[in-house]
């Protein structure tokens, strides 16, 4: 059976009154493991373009536009943003963003997709070119997630956190799968990552461009090892880690935890038992410790100080006597 247009409900001028289950049955895509990822992305790109194609484009003051009710990006030291800023400054905004009338604030708008273009327009002091559509929350998040999937401009961990936020907001697994264009098994694996790795550690790492699912799952396994959560938290708060470029932080933490996991636990060296010496008159006693590299003699009793001074004053003579004794042993005399 031919797939229905997944953006049919988004093209309406009024939000649908159907419940979430009805929406899922009336056109949201379901991506299984057998579905080709590349063909899915191609289809989403076409549908994302159709969503604003042929619609009336208006110019809106960026100060009247609020962010989406569910965040999809992490704070990043991003060269791509600077490139976008330069491009818009030179030739203007090529592609309009999609906004909806703000559900709670009259006269304002909420971004569905196009957060960076709004930031650029605000920085340049220009209006934003936008398409305005009245969308229900569920239509909003699916359009937002699928546009990001089509453009492939979110990192893996940003998609993970987007999925986690949707789950926290109470959306079902099928809705999240549709928003991210993934199957149930992939979503399940993704959601194990923020459950094992504390949010503070993920935030410290940042977007981690170029780091995919397998590497994040491997990091999750490392963090789950005994005492590694504490080790990861301490390392990500260190000067070495915070001074590193964001692109290097994932690898720094991964290597740190890998090394800590492989490093053998050193056994404490037990000190050799001390020998006890006592003078014939019992006036002075001493604890003698010899580790092979160090030798110590601790004297006790009221005459210990005087006897110790005597030994110190005669160390040269004692050492010469020791040398003569060693020579005699070697010559057999």
C-alpha cells in the first residue's frame, strides 16, 4: 500500500483535534530496521521542502519569535554558525524558517525549525523570512525532528537528548520514532545513554561532532563500570578537560576512562617486620628496618639521644670499618 503524505496534517491551517494514536495511524511514518536509512533521509528532505514550498513567506521581527518548547541543540563552539552568519550577511536568508503562532502568548511566534537562522537574523538586526502555520504540539515536534533528520545537522547525542526530552514530556515511543525517523530498537539503545551517563557529563562533552552511536554506546559501558561515573565527573571538571576544544573532549574522556579501566590495581607493599635490638644493660633499645634501599635505626630510652649523637660522630669510622670488612670478605682474609 502506498505511504500517505506524512505532512498532510501539517499543511492544514488549523491543528487537528485527533488524539495521538489517531495521528499516528493517519500518516506518520514508521521506519523499520529493513528501511534504508539513505532513502528515508532523501524522502524526509523532499517532504521538509514541500512543507514550506509554495507557502506565503513573511518577514518577522526575530524579537517576536521564541524557541521551540523542546530543545534540539546543545551549546557549541560552532564554526558552522559563523559560516551561516557570513552567508546571510553577504547574500541574505535563502531558506525560510517555519514558525507557528505561539500557543500561550498572543502576538508572538514559536520556532518549529530554523533556530540558527533566527539567531543570525537577531545578531544582524534583520527580520526573519518565515512561513507561519498553525500546528498542534505533536505536529510541531514531528516536523521539527524530521527536518533535523533530513538536513542531518544534529549530532548523534543531540538526537539522543531530543528523544529523551520528548519521552520526558510524555510522548509515546512511536511518536518519537516518527520524529527522529528511527526504529524501535535504535530508539531503545539511544535512550540507554542518558540513563547511564549523567547529564552534567554529557553537557561537558558537548555536541561531539562526528561521534556516532557505537562510540557513545562504548562510552556508556565504560561509565557503567565500578567507580567510573565518579572518575568521569572528576575528569570532565578538570582544567585539562575544560581547556580542550569541544571536538577533542569525547576522545579525552574515552581515553581517560579506558586507561583507568585497564590499569592494574597496585597492591600495597607490606613493610618488612622490624628487628629489635637491646643493649645488654637494657638502657637503650632500637627498632631496625631494612628494605634493601633504605635502612633506619630508631633508638629508645633515656640514653637514646646521647647514644645517637655518639653514633653520628663516629659514622665515618664505622663506615671505614665496614669497607675494610667487605674487602676482607672478597679476599678471603
